[in-house]
């Protein structure tokens, strides 16, 4: 069983309870304008380039099978349109100016890395988190990893946007302890404008998980100019009260780190607000929301 991933991050503290290992799946069913992991959108390997790190040594040009790299006194360039993202250039780049994002990985290989920290999971109620990108865009691979974790007695979180097949979600239920479920916008047209799809399937799947008795944490990215409004926080309140399976609300303040990644991928950022959403501005809303719902509200 193989899947496409772009990172495995150990000792994560905000991807579910306790100390966790997060496996980041490559490929996503949505295209959120503000995404801080734009390298996760496509389900194939991609090459990132950081001009500031390039020393124009020419090592990339020597190994590229397509001969796409060139250098001059003014810098380095390569033809992205013809690049197959084989990773040969990134492997020899001495400064990390070229970096390959995405690789095909075997489920056994990935899970072997997860098991390295099994003692930490058991000691601190941690475990494995499947994230992305969108893990449910690779349902068979996600199911295999979740099944392996369950058999090993490891807690499993699945972070999902909810824009996925109901049948695939149903198959995950027996192997998932907690769904970290995105709630971005209540209005369907606004959701389509900012993410590329309406939210009908997402809300339907949220209702399904609630009816199935799944554990749910509502994950809410808060984006200035998009949903940082009184009305949106009222929507978060309504949804959390409508579905008793929602155990917690996590507010995720916007940060601009995806802008630089988009530039490294050779494409324009979908959302170019270059400042962070200050925590103290969000705390006002978090306290108000916390006074109205019977569950914990966090800023993460």
C-alpha cells in the first residue's frame, strides 16, 4: 500500500491530544486561498526554489536529466513547465535552494516512523494524526495507516476538510478516535469563492459523523477579510451546539507563511495578507464564544 506524502513531523502538540506524529498527505480536494501549505494542493511531487539560498554553483544543471537548469551572472533559472520533479537537482543542491516536496511512501515505511515514539504516545495520551493536504483524498492509504495504528493501540486523529466521499469516511470510523474537522465558512457561496467548492458535502458529512457518535473537534481557521466577523463566530456557536459530538473548538489564527511557499513553487499566492492575526484580537472572540458553549475553546 503506497501513498503520496510531503512530510512526517514528530513531537507535534497542536494536532490532537498529547504528543503526536503527524503524517502530511499530498493532494487536497479544496483550494483554500489562505492555505499555509500550498505545496499540499497537488497530488504529485513538486519542486520548490528559494533564490536567496542559491549560490549558482551549477550542481543542479549537471545532474538534471532534462537539462532544464541554467545559470548566469544574474542568477539561476529552470523551466518549470518541463520539470518532472524527479528530485535529482534537489538531492545535490548544497544550500537547500532546491527542495522536492512530495514522495511516494509505503504504509509500512511510514508506520515504522510513527512507532519510533510509541512510548511518548502512551505516556502522554498522544498518537498518530493524519493531515495534509487532505488524507481523505487518499482514502485507502489513510485507512491502512489508521488500521495499523489501531492494531498497535495508538490513538488516531484524522484532520479533514470534510469534502470527501461518505463511504470512505464511514470506513474510517472504526479506526479513528477523533476527527479534527474544518469549519471555514457557513455561507455556501462564500465557501465556494474562497475554497473552490461549496460546503454542502462538508456539512452533510459533519452531520453524519455526529450521528455516528464520532469524536469531533471543530477546527476553525480565522482569516481577516474572509471570516473574522461576528456572524462567523455566531455560526461556529450554532454548529457546535447543533452537534453534541463536537467536544472542542480550536480557533486557528491566520498567518502568512504560505505566501513565501507559493513563491517558491513559482505561483502567485491566493491570499496575500502579509501580517499575522494578533492573538489578543482573537482572544476577545474566544472568550465570548467560550461563555456561550459548554465545551472548551482554544486558540492554537
